[in-house]
């Protein structure tokens, strides 16, 4: 049984849809927009390529179980979740057009993912797709926490892109428990949830790494020692991504886990106060 306090926090979170339009000035954007670093910039680019179709998959998975939800508050949050995920997909598609302009196959990858998403929805049971969604939402939530709370996570980012990633992180935090709460009410199996996380951990890391290597290969950076030293530092050197994320990641395997066991409402409130001028849908 999950922590009742975490469930109370989850029910208290408002999930507004915000109308965004990040107008990137492509003529002024450097190719390596993250600390002038090839590894960091291509890693974030590889992540962004997976968002447009990934967000559609998340929306499909939640919608497919919406008819089983009786909790009116959760039904209201589902509407906000869908609005936010739709906007994330749209804005990251705009970001991915930048990737195309600098020679990366972002559009081709999105087309592949679109076919893959349709195949998965047709052949993989809906409850497993919802478990996959919960796993990926946990990944995005714990990475979002670093973006919101660790200044070093965004230090060196080009200003146009920094706002995109911070906005995305804030909304991922707001709705981080929606798919999980739907899963608990509609499916509830611990073993399906955990097996999906194990599978997704392997697949997500392999896919992101392979796509990033394609980007680096196209740039002639793949076999440069400097690139891989930067990658090692990014992942492991304090405060590296793996040490920062590991404890939050492993919590997911507890039977009584709930996303709001990681209570970061304070950072969410701070971001909301700083961006209260954003229009809601």
C-alpha cells in the first residue's frame, strides 16, 4: 500500500495546461548549445527526439484506462496531463527542427517512432503500455527534479533552450503521478510495473545512447577522447547524473512507492511564481 500522505499530496496538485510558443532564432543558436560541449548537447538532443511521439504514447496509454477511473479529482488531473503532454510534444518538435538544420536525422527518427507507436498500441496489451508509461514518467520526473533544483544541471545552456527545459521539467513534476495513479486504480500489479521498469531502463538507455552516437558520428566527434571524457564526467563525476538520480530511481522498486514520496513542491512553487505570466489553456 502506498503512503496515504503521498496520495494526499498527489490529489492536491493542480495540473494546468499552458499555451507555449518557444520561438527559436535558429540563426543565433550555436550547434553545441549546452556549454559548447558536443556530448552534452547531443545527449539532450537525443532525449528531445524521443519526446513528440513518446508524449503521444503516454496520452494513449492513460486514455485507454480513463473509463476505469471513478475518482473525479484524478479524472480532472488526466485532462491537465493530456494538455501538458500535447504541448510538450509540440514544442519539442520545434526544437527538433533545429536539430535537422544542423544535420541530425531528427525528423527521420520521429517518423520511425510514429510507426513504432502505432505497432505497439496494436500488439502490446494496454495495461503493459500504461506500466511502460509509468516507468518513463518516473525517468522524466527524477531528471526534471535536477533541472529545477540543481543549478549545475542547466549551467551553460543557451538561454533560448534553458527556458524550454525548465518549463518541461516543471510540468513533468506537476503531473508526475497521474499515470501512476491511473495505473494503481486501473491495473495495480506490482510485478507488471517492475518488469516494465527493468525493460524500459535497458531500452531507454540503449536507444538514447545509439541515437546520440549517430549524432556524434555525423559531427566527427564519436571517436574523439575529449568527447568521451566529457561523457564520463557528465554521467559519473560529482555531481554527475548517475549519482544524482540513482537513489530516486531505485525507489521505484519499492512495493509502497508513490511518485510524491519525493516531495518537491517547494521547487515547483518557486518556478510557478517566477512564470505566473504563462497563459493557461
